[in-house]
């Protein structure tokens, strides 16, 4: 009953589909990564000869500390939340939890070294960078790559299938199904490559970003170098100049990157919806599914519609965060803390859309007969070819001649042939036009589709 009572569909209706994200983007995950950062910092200090008050750890003690982070579980999370309920500070609760665990070991002498010279965002910014990076790399990016590969395959399969293009919704120069799908594959590939190259940044420089406490405690230690080494040890890009908080600019970049990907995918879903509506694409009917409570014949394009809805929620959430997170009053205010907790919501809704779009794509087939019939009813689109040949031979008013013949009129094969036969053109060019049909007037569409589908 818990999912049914959830306020957000992320944790309710879609809880099962999004379950893998809970290990990365939940409150539980945030606590886990905070514990990891705190423990790594204590271990890092123990290895620095210049940090004299933190002794070196034995192999057994090091293993115990590593296990405390690696084996983080529900009981640990619940204990931290219980401490937070008493002191009303989420990061301090993590520190106290670790101190509590250390107190019963041979490392009780290190209690005061936990969270040494740290401000809360030293822990938080690294925890968020690690959890969001992991969620993207382990779940979202592979999902997006799988969808892109499915689009490439679809483009390959239908590279040569002629289709009437629609510009402004009106019949236009023919293309192929594969070429149009390849357009989306190319656009999504570019956005995906940028997201794959995204930097994740981190800082570790104290209360206002100037290492005040650190330098006062150990004036002879190069804290800037140690901070860089510690942050880079997580595989993060070091941010050397901040206020109390990491500026979140990279998170805005990430949000905008996902938004751009979402926008291209939304365009694809709407086009698929339109192709289904026109009968170009047919959906595979699933026997147990119901398309309407009153119209039993219906097979609705719900996967593309669901994707469209979730893409909108994702982009709206991420757009707000991209604007909000980089802005903080003076050296900091707390509004970023509450806002950051919703970053996973934006990623989750985008993930739902990826799943829906992939499912929708897997259900559609191309109706070659419908495409052929549409092309056969649109001989007027060959006006472009005819006027181009007229221009090639410097025939005056070529465009106007074709405009008068075709604009706003129904043109069939016979009327087009009769028109061509009367044109002032060399016989060889007339024969080329007379041999042409809308289905054959596709330029390099096939080659473009195959080339784009094979790009890495």
C-alpha cells in the first residue's frame, strides 16, 4: 500500500520502474555517500605526515573503516536519521554516527578527527557529485545509449522506404523513413556525447572557501594541494575557488544537457505520434491491453504520450534547478540544500521517458502500403524537380510556370505527364521526368540514413 499512498508518482506509480535509482538518488543514498566522504577524509588525514594529531591506522582499522562505508545499510541510515531528529542537522548527524561507531573500537582516540576542519558542504558537495555521477553513468547514460542504438537500427532497416515529407503539415518533397529517424539519432547522439563528457566538480576548503581553520591549525601544511588531491581521489574535477558552497555551475550544465536531450526526444515522440495518426506507422496490438473503456478497436500511442509528459516534468524541474542552484546570497544561503534534493526527480522523469520511448519504438512497424498510397496521391511534389530542370536550361519563369500548374490543385500521374510532355525541354530531360515518380524522388535520403546510422 505504500506506493499507492505516495504523493509523488516517482515513489508511487513508477516506484518499481525507478527502483534502481534508489541506490543513487534517495535520502538513503545521500546518507551513504556522506558517510563515504567523511570516512575517506579521516583515512586521508591519517596518511598525511604533516597532520600530526591523526595517527596512522593499522590494516585492520583501515579495513573496518572501509567496511563501515561499503556495508552501509538501512540500520545505519535509520540511526543517522534518529540522531538528526534530536539535533536537527543532517550532516552533523552523519559525523556523530561515525563517532558513535568509532567509540567502541580501537580508534576511539580519533573521535575529534572526524569532520576535522570541514564545513557541511565539504561533505555534501562531494556526496552529491558522486551520487549523481553514479546514477548517470550506471543507469541514465546506458538507457540513452540503448535508445540511440534502437533508433540507428530502425533507421538502417527503413533507410530506403520512401515517405512523403510534411513541411507545415503539407505534402512536400519525398524523403525516407530511415532518413527522418536518422535525423533524430544524429541529434540525440550529439547531446549524449556532451553528457558523457560532463565534468563533475568538487571543493573541500572549509567554511568560506579560504581554508581558515585548516591554515590556523597547521600553517606549515599546503592545504590547497591536499584538498586538490582529496577531491581528485574521487575522480572529480577540483574546484579551487568557492564560497562556503561549491558553485553548482556544473550541475546547471548537466541539467541543461539533459534538457537538450529531452527536447530532441520530445520532438521524436511527437513525430512518431503524428506518423501513427497518419497510418504511416502501425502499432503492434497486445492482446491483454485495452485502448479505450468504450472503443474496443483503439490501439493508442500511449508510450510516446507518456514519454512526452515525463519529458516535460523532467525539463521543467531541471530548468528551475539550473537557474536556482548557481545563485546563493553572499557566501551562502540554505536554499540550495532543499533544491538539490530534487535533482534526482528530474533525472528520474527523464529515465521514465527513455523507457517509454524505447517501448513505443519497439511496438511500431512501418506500413509500406500506406506510405506508397500517400506518395501516389501527391504528384505535385515533383514540381520541384520539373522547375529545377527548367532553370537548368534557363527557361524563363520556371518557378511561376510550376506554381500555376500545381499550387492548391490535385495533381495525378496523368496530368503531371501531360504537363511535362508540353515543356520546352530536350527530349532526354523530358524522358527523365516522365520516368520519375514521387516514390523515386528521394535524393540521397537512403545514403544519408545509412551513413548516420553507422556513425559512432
